[in-house]
């Protein structure tokens, strides 16, 4: 059979599987027997094994094997479900602790709650007056899917708690997982226990979930009304008292060396556990300190996941492709002979950048060692030179953009005084096809416009079909045409239309992030939005060439300003924003009106005691105040610490700005 015929045969089977998945998982009314269904899945997997070029996101061999039901109702978490940043070695741990000390502006003795990191799926359980009233998946961290009935089938999850100490209103959070033995005896096609747990948990019919031996271990809380508990370890003990399972290996340790020692030991012992763990989680034990430290945009400052070393395998590089990212970065990717690494089939590995290829002298045809750790992208760690073909040639990195043919450059970094390792396409926008596609993918992503009916694959497909070229085209789609495309039915088209319509109302900060300006991530977009309040006002700064004013904003510097200038110098970028502001309802930034520092601006000079600038800033912002970075008319209070800059104090006096000592300020703040 020719490749095209094989592909066609494969596509047909995938399509068939999708149809039956819908009958089975969404309608809960299968039209074929379990055996026939299993055979269909097996045939698909057999084809994939034989022809490695076959790939589909709906294949039973990838992640879930079926798209989870769209029928779950969503629910916003009362407290966000964040993820953890990772540490891979003792250096990372030392830096983690250093960041904490910096934030607190002093060294203290800390105690860590150490907990095995089970590789499962997190879930949140809301209990009111002792009754389990709501159970949700993590979802995107802000909003989860309501899977209460499925969670209720798990024997480790209590549905009623009579213990009189149990809080009246609390979210208990933990991990749903499947034991290794149970996974082995399950006849399924999931790649690993984690995928099996995730798949089972999101069945439409809870009776299907009940058939899978799922477990639950509790480890933290979300919303917690009148929390009197002082330590994480104490909270873990309470969980046990209330009737939850907790990890028997949880413990409290004090120093980084102790953590590292325990990690080394546990890394060896972990294979004897009944379930997969991919590292240890360390949390600052004092809950008061946790509260002080708070969060960055997506992870707590007070906790870190110390991963176990990665699984690895050898394979051969078949080709090296250059991918062009949203910001023009050229990333080389090795296409390797597919290889199983720790239960996941890996066919691509990142080579990071041009310098990395040169340093390791990586060539097409080389046999290389590939490493994969949890959710981190697989990468090449070494080349087996002995196996290298004598005729092999050095890889020549292209000096033109493979997508649009433009010049590429390595930027000079003024801080490190070195040229970047990354080569970039000089295009700043939609002139380069690959950049344009990536920009649109970014535009629809969760933290941006959050159009969930429109995934990355769909964007690519719509691009190929000439349905979209710019973000605004999303709001002008030809739904009739789409409903005639293969794989699209009335239901999926109406879901798509719904999520696109929903996205039309968007807050200004998210919009600013969504348009994808380099160096303007979520945090910076918020800073800019807080400063300018509305899109209209923001565009005034752009139009009047007043972007330098943004240097006033604490956190915005030359890098961001230059990037903004470059972005708006491009006519197409400008036009995209103009058009989108007509289509969308971009809402002004809603301020937390309740804070007592609303409309107050502060600036610091000199060293504060017992507190870092970062913490001081966060305190002001929690109370709706603003911190700026230069003395001008807009400043209300200058807070002076030890050894302030005289010039700033002088300027403040001249402008009649009030000057506060740190103590006066803290009193003011109460
Ligand atoms: S604490 C903000 N504790 O790891 C605190 N998470 O990357 C985050 N996990 O989504 C959660 N064991 O699925 C916490 N003892 C533990 C954990 C744990 C596993 C998972 C959880 C979470 C992910 C964070």
C-alpha cells in the first residue's frame, strides 16, 4: 500500500473511533460491543507501530485516547489551583531558599513539610457543614470541570464528615491516582497510570469511573473558612483525623542538605512504592509564612517540586527541523526514531538553539541519548560519537528564516554583554507565516482569549484552509464551510461558535497579553493595564509617542519599552489591534475597589528592614495601591528606609510629596 492509502485507512479508523467515543463517553450509549471497540483501538495502535509517521491527537496511544466529554459543567475555583515550580538539583533548592530569604529580606530558620509528589490528577473537594457538595478537576487552574459524581465513586473520598473539628466550609485538595498493579491488570491502552486516572475520572457515566480502582490522597486546601491551623504538617495530621488518606511518608525537615539527602534516598526506594511518584514536594511548614510569601503568577513562592532524575533512552536523529516561534525564535527540533521513554513514546526532542547544536556537534543521523522528565519537553543530552557515520556532516544552521526567508539575527544582551544563544527572525509580525500562526495560537490560549473550542491543531488546519490569517478572522469565520469539513459536526461547530462569542468580552489586561508583544507576559500586561486603565488610554500613549512614560511603572524597563516600540512600529500589528478593538468588548481594568490604598501612589528609597521591596510592593498592591519608580507629580508618598537616595528625598520635598518612614507607613497600613 502507498503511504497515502495507509494514511487514509488510518484516518478512517480514527474517525470511526471518534464516533464511537462520542456514543460511549458523551451519550453513554455504545453502539458496538466492548470487544469490537477494543479491537478498533488495537488496530489503530498496530498501524501506528508499523508506520511511525501515523499520528493523531485522537489516537488511543496519546494522552487520553479520546477527547474528554465537553458535557461537564465548569466551575470557578474559589482559590486558584496553581502548579509548582521545579527543582532538579541542590543548586535549584539553594536558589529557592535564597529567593525566600530575599523576599523576606532576612535569613531565618525554616521548616519544610516534605511530601511525595504522586503523579496523578489533582482534584478539589468542597465540603459544607460536613457534606461533600462539589468535586472538580483542576482544569486550567482557574476553572475546573464539575466531576462530583465521579469523585464520589472513589472509596478514599468521604462524603460525610462528622468530626466536630472539621471546618464548616473548606476545599480539600489532593491527588487522584491508580496503583501500578491495578494499572497493569487493567486491560486498556493508556500509556501510563496517570493517563488512565485522568481518563477514568472524566467519564460521562460515573458507573464507568466506579469500575476503575482509583485512590485519593489529600495534601492541601483551597478555600478554608476561619483557619486556625498553624502548620502544614499539622494540617496533614488533621486531614487524617477527619478521615482522609494522607501519604505515610510525609515528614518535616529543616535544611536544604537534609532535603537533598532524603531525596537521594527516596529516589532509590520509590520503585518499591505501590504508585508512581515523580519527585518530592517541599512546602514552607509555617502557614503564616506561606501567606506572607504568596504567589507569583502561577506558582507559590513557598513550595517547590524536587523532581527525580529523568528517564532516558538512546535513539537516532532522522532529521533536524527548525521551528519558528511566536517571537521569531528559531528552535531546532530533532525528529528521532520513536522510542519508549518511561511509558511515553517520544518522536521529537528539542535541541534548544543554535549554540547548543554547535556545542554538542549534533548531526543528522547521530545516535543520541534523550532524556524526559515528567512534563518537561524531551531533550538530547549527548551524542554517541562512536556510532557516528564517517560520512556525516556538521549541521548547518540556516541564516535565513525558514518560514519567510527574512534575515535572522542574534541579539546582543546589554546586561550579560553577550550575544543571545537564540537566533531570531527579524520580522515582528504577521509578515512571517510561522510567526503569524504562533501568534494566533497564543491569542486563543487559556490565559489569553481562552477560546477552548479552537485548539492549536484547529488553528493550523484553518490556516491551511485559508480561513484565518489574523486574530480578527476568528470573529468572522464561515461556519457553514466549517460544518462541511471532515471531523466537524453541528455540535462541534456550535460549541466553537459559542466559545468564540464568549471570548468577545475580555478584560483589557488579558487582551494586552493576548496580542502577544514580546516581553509583555501576563504580569507586565497587568502592570500596563493598571497604569493606563483602558485600551483607549493605552493607545493614546502609543499614538502620542509617549511609551517612555511607562518607565514610571515599577517592573517595566527598557527591554519592555523597546519591544513595545518595535511592535507598534509595525503597521500590521497596529491594524490588528485597531480592528480587534472594534469587534471586541474590551473592558477597562476592574480595580479591587475595596482596598484602603486605592488611588494612592507610593515609592520606596533606601533599604527596608525585615521586608524586601517585593514584599512591600505586594502589600501595597494587595490594598489596591500603586508603586511607581520615579519621583513626579503623580507620587503621593515617598517611603524612606535606611540610606535613602538624597536626590529623591530632595525632589520629593520640592514637589511637596509626603515622606513616611517605614514604621509610619506600616502604621498607616495597619
Ligand atoms: S501542592 C500550590 N502537594 O503537583 C500548591 N501538589 O505541580 C500546589 N501534587 O497540580 C499543590 N503531590 O497535582 C501539592 N503533596 C503535594 C502534591 C502535589 C502531587 C501535584 C498536584 C499539582 C502539581 C503541582
